[in-house]
């Protein structure tokens, strides 16, 4: 109609509009009614401009309730912690003997039986009829001789002076895990240094056997192990070389440590490695020592190899002096060897060759250097003097006599705390290895880690026998644990621990 109307208007004719009376009226179709659904629960508010379809629908908690939370959510974790073995302050497992375990199980069974009997008695009382009340008697019960009168509830219990004194004595006694520090013997440490294969570990093993630090059963075990490896003369070195790799190769890798006592001194000996690849380990052992035992081999060819290219004789001498060792005991070992046979000429030759080097590196030969010939394998001149039939020209002291009479270096016991960190171990905390150079450290001491100025507190102290002590004075080599450190990376080798 619009098209016709436009054509008529353009031609000048009057438009004629016609209506279609036969057309049916338009009726819109009815939309289907949706079924009723539970309302959508929105845990977060709708952002403006974001359609509802964008958010993931979540079930309504009224229609779909969540799973119930257990009453003890951490029950399984608590049970796992109870099953874990007990550990001490340093995180080391506390070994319980079988006798203790049997005793604990027996006590637990007895306690369970007592509880069952008490429950049975309670049930019998509930079931049994109450007895008739008897008239009260005016007579008082007589107290038998030797029995104490029981105090009634509400009355003050009388305490005798003897009980007060006993309680004070019990408080003064140290706990079972702590050991009293031996104040009669002064602590001192010695490091055995020298070229590789000169017999340092053998001498240390001989000292341990002579001082009865190794029992006969262990000695036989080491002898059999050395025979199996076709190294019959190495069994003494196995006392200090614990690792299988060290025993197989016959070379010390890590610093060996042992202790022994004399009449007036408590010695800690360190067996330093002599190979050039393990010089850092040797430095650690020398840094913890007060005296240096410089071991030289008298065997022809071995003494000369220590001065050749790659020899560690002069290097160990220089490192010992630079690390603060002032006193030196020069031990000429392997004097019983077939090429030497306790020869005085060989002894004097080695002495003349070493003296210029010792003077060059700053040692006072007359005051601070002592010379001694011995045999580490046979133990000659270590505790007992050498037989005059073999060596008639030496009249000096034995090695043990020399160590007993040697002068201690000067120490400051009442000064401020100074402990250089020699090593660190991470095991459920921060364990520090170090030597107390000055002052006194004890449980609860406040320390400052330099150069970061971090404050820490001492929670446990161990001596070189791995025994817990309450304090340590200057000259002691100790292992102790610190607490209150925010980051363990702030403590490393070379840091200094001092007082606040």
C-alpha cells in the first residue's frame, strides 16, 4: 500500500488507501511458566555491570547443608606426634634400653589393673545395700607407736627442718642429663698435623689404647678388619678414622676427635688430614687447638717427599702459626722402621733440616718447640720410655710426660664472652661448634651474633664427650644450641659470638 501510495502521489493523483478487512488480528503467544527452583546462594556481592550468569552458582546451604566438621579435627596429627620417638635438646634420638621398655610396659599394665579394680568396687557399692548406722563411740582411737598422725582436710601440714634441708639439697643437685664440670683438671686441646702418611692417626690411636679409651673387644674387631683389607698395620688408625671411605683409602678426610685425661689436664686431640685436597678441614682442627703436634716421618724417602712439590710439611707449619698456635711439639715418627732403626744420625739430620723453617715461620725454638722421637705403631716412647738396647742416646721425657708438664696458654676467665663460630649444624635448630676464647658461657646466656648484631639465647651446651653441662669456661671446645634467631643464614663460619 505504501508503494502504491507513493506512485500515486508522484503522478499527481490522489492516493487511495484500502484496508484489508480479511486479515486476522495479531495475538502474541503466551510464554511458558518456568518451574520453581531453589534460590541461588551468592557468597559474594554482585559487581556492578557484571551479569548474574558470570558468577558460578552455589547451592543454598538451607537446601544442601554442608558436611559436618569432626569434633577433634587434629586427632590424627596428635596421634602421629605421640608415635614419634623422643629427642633431646639437640634433636638426637633418645635411645631407650629394652629393660626400661619392659619396666614401663609392666607399670602400665599394673596401673590398668588397678583402675579396673576401682571401677569394679564402685559398681559393687552401687549394687550392695547400705549397712545400718551404728551408734558413735566416745572412745578415741589410740595411735600406735611409730605411726604419724594424719592431718585432717583443711589443717596445715607440719614440715620438719630436716625435710626442708632435704628439699634444698635436692634442688642443688644437677638433673640426670647434666654432668658436673671437672674443675680439678684444666682443659687443653692439641692438633696433630703434618704431611700425608706420616702416622698421625696411628699415634692418636696408640694414645687412645694406652689411656684405655678403647676396650679389647673393639681392638680385636679393628685388627680383624685390617687383616681382611690386607692392611695389618692400619688397625690403630681405625680408632680415629671412622668412615669406611677413610679406612678403605687409608687417608684421613675429616678431622678426627677424641678425649683423654692426665693427672692435671683434660686433653682433646684432633687428627687433621694431611692431604692437600682437605686443607680446609685441617684449618678447622688447627683453629680449635692450643698446641700443635707436628708429625714427621723418619723413613727415608717420606721425609724428603714432604718438602717436594705438593708436600704439605711447610704449608701445615705456616697455617698452624697463622691460626694462633704458639707451642709446637715436633714428633719424629717411624723410628723403628728398617731404614732408620732408632738412628741418632737420622734424628739429627731431620732436626737440622726443619729448624730453619720453624724459625722462619715465627716459632721460638728455644722456648716453645720440643723434639721427641717415637714409634706410633709399637707405642715406644709414648707412655713408656724406649728400650735402651734400641735407643741409648735419648734421655728425654715420653710423649705423655711431655703433655702432662706442658705450660697452658694464658686465658681470661672473667672477661667478656668471645666465641668464634667454627662450624654450624642445622638439626631442628641451630647447633654451633666453637671454642670459648674468653669469658664463661652458661645456660640462658644472652649472646650477640656479630657482625649482624642479632641477639640469641643459649639453650643447651655439650662438651667434647657429648655430655650436657651447665657452663663452659675459656679454653673449652663446645657444641651449643641457640634459640631466638630469626634466620639461620645469619650465622656461618667466621662469625663472632660475644656478650650483650
